[in-house]
C-alpha cells in the first residue's frame, strides 16, 4: 500500500478580456496591459492561445480556503490591470457574442505550431476552462484514482457550466465549450490503464510516431500532469464566481481523498465503461446543474440536486478532515440556483423582456459577468 497522498491543491483559470465600452473582446490588447499584468501578478499570469485571453494559476495549497483566497486576489489584480486600459476580465467559457474569426493568436512558437498543425479546430478555441490539480505523489496511484474518479467528471462539469452562448446565439447547451474543445484530437475521457508505465508507453508511442512532442499535447478531461506530481482535472468550465470555483475544487479534492480511503480498506469505486460516463458527460454539457444524470449504480436518472446531497453525505468526513466543509456544502446552492449558464440566460431574457434587442441583451450579459468576476 502506497502512502497517503498529499492531496495539495492548485487552481488554474482562463479569462476573456473585454472592452468596457463595447463589451466585445479585445482582439489585440495594448502591450502595456501584459506588462501591467506581469507587474501586479508576476509569473502567475500568462498569455493564452488567443490574445483576448489570459491564464492565472495559484500556488500549491493544503487547504481549499487558502487556494480560493489566493484565486480571489489574483482575480482582483487582473481586474485592476485591465481597468487601467479600459478593459475588464470575465470568467466565462465562451463570450456571449464574440466572433472567433475576429481573434488573433498569441505569437509564440508553441501556438504557431498548434495553429499550423490543427487548422481551424484550434483557431476556433475561443473558450476558457478551469483546471484543478491535486497532489498525488505515487505515480501508479495517480492512474488508479484517475480510472475511478472519472465517474464523477460529469458532476464536476455540471457544477461549472458557463458557456450557453456562441457568437450571439443561445446554443441550448450549458457548456458549449466542450463542443468546441472536443474537435481537437486526444480530448475527452482517457482510456482505463493499469499503471503509470502503461500511460508512459502510450505517450512515448505517440511521441515516437511523430504525433505529439510530449504529454502536454494530450488534452483529456483528466490526466496526470506532465509538469507536477498531480492529477489534473480539465473537464470544467471556468466559473464566473470564485466561490463556485472553490466548490468545484473542494468536491474534486474530497473525491480523491474518499477514493484513497476506500483503497486503504481494500475497496474501490466501480469503474464503469466509458460509454456510460460519456452519457452523463453529455447530459451535464447539455443541462448543467438543473438536469438529471444517470445514477449508474441504481440504473436510473436522478435529479442533479439529489446526487449532490448524496455526494455531500458521502464526502463529509473528507471535507471535515481537509477543512473545506463550507466549500463542499456550496455545491448544494449551485445545484439549487443553477450555474453561470442559467444566470446568463436569465439576464438575457430579462433584458429582452424589458425591450432590449439581441445585441443590447448580449451586452447586458457581459456586464453581469464583469460584476461577478470580482464577487468573493
């Protein structure tokens, strides 16, 4: 039996940068903006593939509240840097009306190669996500827990959905982001593997064949990080409010702690066929937190709020031990009130009911997202 993993947490978020006057995306930010970001945030901020995006990452934390406090500070600094140039950041996985063809990618060797290699599929990546790293030092344990926790990836996605609009249209989905991202190769759920060495053989096969340069070109919903001794979940949209991001991170950390507890008792979560998890992934993508997911143990559809209550009961001991009870309990509120996707639709609908046209209503959604970005 391997030692108990550290279960440390780090959170990465991607943001869109909008013009405060037009509410449209800033396709070519002033070079001084990135300089100001570096001044305020340092190495914890970086440009993303498109110039209208930036990414931040927290340090390594033992407790979720500490990670959320740092993320709140990072958001405030990004907003302060943007304000000096008439910009504002929003934490949404798609822009309500921005056009992908109008964007330009960041001039960087890696991004130039991606554009050449992947064509329009990567040029359409006007999307943002949230990645949560949890420290699992033992490599084989990382793979074992990856196989098991994959069952819950749709639950994490459902709690985070923030991309209902695409180029001014309501897509009918809570997370349109995944529709765009899934067009890339090596995305979606990972195959089940028996060991870390099996995973490395897969990576090395693709590298040797000339398909990828390293494991960072594998963009699964969950993967062993190639940079850190962590298991990185990547399925989630970026949450518009930081407290929702904290709830998603807490749920993920608690799930891995729970699965470790099972393993320490020579038990494990049942590993289901990928097609069954894919069904819930689609349902989460389509309906978010207000729909139903399949309870595969019971073999029936269950309202998502009911599943959240079961998760809270199951994971309460882990949350108490890890110091994130408040954050875990917040999933109940998300399930009851809805995610950013529902709030965006509500703002849009109210604006239209009050006499706004489609463009004005879409701008109202951006205004709401700007306000939520700074909410603690």
